[in-house]
């Protein structure tokens, strides 16, 4: 596949997503003001990305009219006949926030998006909530959340950084950054993000990591020698508090590292089983994000759950484990996805974030793991960020080839848009081969 064709496919998908998530307010279009902190003037661009042509540049204090919204951007009218997209972090409402509507109804155009980004052997998820253009009322606030950062920290090789920068702008804000556990394939990419994005809240599991991870935590917290990368730092479940991503969502931590728990393995197994497990509910749909949490050792039979999967089965009511979309634990390794856990979650869509990296001759996901989902429900849809990489002979960093997966829901309808090598493709349930 040629690079030009792949880039065209990515740009086409991006354009479709931005047009689909752009939304006008049902109320009168609000007035916005360019913040006084803007240096020089604020660029108004033809499209919501920094490579788009600049239509005009407006001075601090300028009053504009909001037209539409998308992740990181607002479409504004400067004056009749002149409109475009501006970075919304540099715009502020001219009036006090409107009260949150009393109805729990989710508008049909209020899309919540989960971007499962191809970072090779690792996890990286970008979640963007709907923005109704009404700032500060606690509902549909257009939040941006990143869960894990993938394995590559250098700017030139960091696929998560490239993905977000293409869709945002310099010094954009990540409202929440969560590192599920301190393995390099989950946090190193976030080191690069911290160099280019502002971070609101940072969450870590509390499990002690390597010296490199400790240094990363110090970057988040800051010290006398360097400013903090995150505005607020929450380490350990007891310090998490409530996730404020908008009252249209129900966000819960179902599990996080607990040093008092027994039989959670040792070494890498214990680290995996320190993962933060999140459940996010939006309308009729729910998402269960497992980090690298496991359910057994590789040699164990899959009929009995251990580790985090056992804890979840023992402590959570069935309604809390059931999920429309499951991001499987530990990249689909045989150490995850026991039969009782699959039965409890009963997902319609399964996401596997993995790459082509050899672990002593073993590549994950394991086919035996995926088969358990197919045995449970032959109509289940399995999407992978290593789509067709094995057949293409790709390994390690060369397997980072834009096999991204975007799941969108407005609380009633769900859409999955998946790429293979940057081109859209359709999964045919359990008959599809990676």
C-alpha cells in the first residue's frame, strides 16, 4: 500500500469524524471572547487542524459567535461572511455558564468517541466527549481523556503524539491522563505527550515502578528543579476522587492496585494486575477498559478466574461487569479472558490493542484467547490494532501502520470505524483473521 493512499484514507476518516462530531447548540449561538492571554492574535483556520489555511487572525478581546464544536476546536463567525475554526482553549464565554439541562436525554448528535490508537505493542486510548458549545455547565463539556501512552517516547517515533497533534494544536489540553500501570508499553508515550500538551489531572495506580517510571511521576508532580507537568496528581485509588468528565457520563473505577490483596502474582504479573480498570457508561452503552489486568497464568485452564478477573467477579454485581465494548486485558494474552469473565461481561464488541512483538517466540493476542470470545458468541465483533500485521510480515515499530479503531456512540446508536494500514475495512466477526 502506497503512503499517499494510506494518508488519503486517514485524512478522509478524520474529515468524516470531525464533520460528524461537529454540532451546533440547540439554543441561540453563544458569544465567545478571545482570551487576553493570547499572544499576538488567534488564527482562524479553514478546517480544524493546524495545517489548514488561515482565513484571518483576531486580536485578544474580540467577540465572536460560536457555530459548531469539535475536539479541541470551535467553529466561529468573526463577522458575517467570515468564519472558521479556532483553538477553543483560547476562547471564553462572555456570560456566566448556562445551567445544565434537567433532562437526562442525550441529543442524537452528542457523540462520545473512543480512539484505540495503533501504537504497536502497547495501549493508547483517546476519549473525547461531546461539546455542546455551552462552557461550564458540567454537561457535554468536550473533555479530552488519554488512557495510557504506548511504548515510544521520542517525538519522531511516538504514534500517539502524532495522532493527537494532527487533531489538535500546540499546547492543547489533555483534561485527564491515566496510566493504568507502570509498564513501559503503557507510559513511555505519555512522556512525549507531556512535552507538548498541558495536562489537567493525572492518575496513577500507585504500584511502585522502575526508576524511569518514578522519574515520570516526578515530572507530573514537579519539584524545586522543574515545574509540574500536571495541574493535579492522584496516585492510588484512595486519592482518585470523582472523575469529572461531564454529568452525562457515569465513570467508575472497578479495580486498582491494592497492596493488601493476596495471590496477585509477582514481577510482571503483579504489575499487570495493578492495572486501573475503568467502566464508562453513556446512555444504553458501556465500555470496560481492562488495562493489562489478567485472569490466570498462561498454563492455567480458562475455566476458573484468578487475579483481577476473580476480584471483579467476586466484588462487582453483574450489571457492573456487563459491557457493550470490552478492551481486553493484557493485549489479548492467554493470561486474560477466562470463560467466567467473558460470560459476565458478554460484550458485543471486543477491542485488542497489540503489536507484533515476540515474547520468547510468542506473539499476542493468543488465538486461544480470541477463540474463547467466538465460542461465547459467534457474532461478536473483534477489532485489533495489529490488523493483518502478521500476514504482512511486520514486526515491532514497522507494525505501527495506522490500524486505528474508533468507536462512537450517542447513547443509543453505536458505530465502529476501523482502519487496516490506514484504509477503512469491515470486520466479519469471528471469521476475520488478523
